C-alpha cells in the first residue's frame, strides 16, 4: 500500500543527524485503548538504528500525556500509532494540545496504522504531515523523517 | 545574544514549558549561542535542590524517581527530572525509555521530564547535564532529579552535578555489592535498597552496613566523599554543629561517632508500591541540611564550579588546538607520517604546541608590561 506524503510545507531538506551534536528526536506514541504495539516497537528500533533519539510513550496514553511528552522532550517528530480506529477523535486532540503550547508549527506529525482512505484528508487538514499504512517499508518512513524533520 | 534567544530566555523565566524544552535542546545540541544563554541563566539559579539517582540497570531507578516526584508534588513542590540513557556508539541512536515508568505524574506539567542520551560526546554529557539543570533551576523548579545508570566514570561525573546522590542497590546483589565498593560507594550519600519486599533484602542491607562500617573504621568508603572537606582543611572548624543531624538518621549505623562525617543511611523501599518513599525523602532532606550546617555545601558548590570552569576551558583550548592541527596539515596526514616512521606523536605534539606556548608567553609579557606601565 502506498503512503501519501505531503510535500507542500517541506521546503528545505537538510542533512540531519550529523554535524554538531544535532540528532533527530522522535516520540513514538500509542494513544487510547489500543494494545497493539508491535509496530511501534519495530519503528522505535528502526529509528534508533537510523541514528535518531527515540522516546517511546508506552501503551494506553491519553492525548494530554502525549502532548506533555512531546513538548517537554522538544521532539522534532511525533509518530502516532493507532490501530483502534479512534484516529479521528484522538489525533485532533493531540494537534490542539500541541497548538496550546506553541509546538504545532514545528513538529512533524506522522500517523501510522490502519487509517481508512476516506479519513486521510481530514487528518492531513489537521496538520498531519504523512500517513503510513500497513505495508509501508521502514526505509521509506526513515527517509521521509530525514527529509522533512523541521529545521530549527 | 540575539533577539530570538533573548525572547526564549524571557519566555523561560516567565514559565513557558516550551521555552524550557527548547533551551535544553540548544544546550544538548550546542547550538550557536547556547553559551550566552547559559551564562544568562546563572543569575537566576541557586534555588533548587539537585538530587542524583544512580544504580544498576533494572534496580528500579525510574520507578522510584516517579514516586519521588509524586510525593514532592503532593507537598506542593515542582519537580524537574533529567533521565539519561545510553546511546549507541555506532549509530548515535537511542531509545530513551525512562519516561514509560513515570506514569504517576503524567499529565502534570509541573513535573518536567526530559530524556537525554549519552551522545558519545567527549565528556560533554556532564557539562550538558549541568547546564540543563541550570535551565530547570532558572525556570523555578524546587527539586531537580538526575537519573542515570551507574556504569562508569561518565555517569559518576554526571551525578556529581547533584548536591545529594542516592545509589540504588537491588536485593540479592550478593557479591555485586563487593563490586560497588569501587567508585559507587564513594559517591553515595544515601543508599536505597529497592524491591525491599523481595528475598535477600535484609541480607543486602546487612552487607551494605558492614561495608560502611569497614569503610568508616579504615577511614575511606563512607567518609570518602568528604575528601573535599578534609582536603580544604575546613572540616575541623564545623565540628559539633551537625551532630544532631547525623544522629537521628534512622537507617544509619548508630556508631557514627565522628560527628563531622556523614554516614550514608540505608533506606529500604518498594518503589512500585511507594513504600519507604517518605523515609527516603526525609533522608535526602537530612543530607541537605547536613551539607548546609557543616559548611560542606559551599565547598561542594565551589568545587563544582571549579570543575565547570576547567571543563569549559579544556573544551575551548581543545577547539583552538584542533584548528592548529588543521593548519598543520590535518591529523590524518600527521598520523600517516607516524605510521610510515617519519616522525612520532611526541614530536608532532611539540611542533603543534610550541607556537601556541610562544604566543601565551608573549601575551604574559605584554600583560606584565602593561601592569608596569600603569
């Protein structure tokens, strides 16, 4: 299955993860009543091996908790894994929370998991940069993060 | 300092979490201008109690820190936590997992948890940690907790940023308590036997007690971390002031007859249930008042700043020398020259350093002359 990538807001692909102490920081988050975290684990591990610093939220987190972690850890990338179908309520709550702390603009928000085609435009409108469905290769995700992690 | 950084600093002092997070990132990344930021921060620091917590992996550090933060919050104090995890020396990547254990205080923005990775920088982590502590201090956190795996010199340096260091020892460590003697024993101000409901906890407490007694008898170990105090010769003057403090440590061996020394108490906790956390907090507070009353605190702080100054200067001089090395043809070429037997490292070091030393002595002369002229 293909993943959709939003190219509009990403202007300056930069060489991240090298140079003076700069390292891409990611929060891999599981929200809501969703106990399946194999995917989140695989992504965390792959990000780590790609040289990123990964913070994993653990299971069953509330949107507020994800926002708190994303703000305090000052992450470049927030990857939300949702397999429960509750993305249309949970994701907007997280985006609003980021907005509240002024973190929405320069956090690259990705959603992974089972997201039906018809729900995708709405999430994109909320500010999600890309949605990676089942079958997306890990290399593709890492490449996307490298190219689009916000320059600060 | 540029306008953006000034805004960031103002926002931090006003209590914006995002600004604190961003400044810590700048410190971690050594982003341009971070030095000016940190030096501005200093004026606003000095109000927080800094606690270091270390111990072997799986000893329960994160869980205990979580409970500690929860208890401080119940007492109305704000908390900053810096959790340090190792990073891969090969890719630089890291999974920072301490946050998962910190569930009690989640959703409470007055507990600011920041994960940091040991980015394999040359001893830079302890500087970065110290600077991050400054940022949290300036932000107005009452208690700042640094959590790290106690594995090596790097970690020992990190926890030294703290006023009070607690070392966690899981029960059944058996012989591993022996290995603790080197290094870890000297830095502990409080011992915590976590998972105290497990078999072997009593024995671990006993072993620690014995170890402390031996240390006290021969004049090292338990007293070792006051080396600074003894060396500076200020120890004797404060005799007696702190007697009452060290006597009512419930966990400590009761024959701590040398009143000038802090005998590390041993606290038993079950972090998952929160048992013993109050006692632990009392001991941390007792140690803090011991430090202040005995005058050790001022000495400790002075030493810490001396170390910070040295580290900064070393980094700066190092950078200067790297430039010098570059202009001398780059280190690779020089290394190749050594490999082929043309020269040796000592000769190269001498060649690189001589012009620098010459400059310095010239500068000295100028300074002296300037003094004479005036």
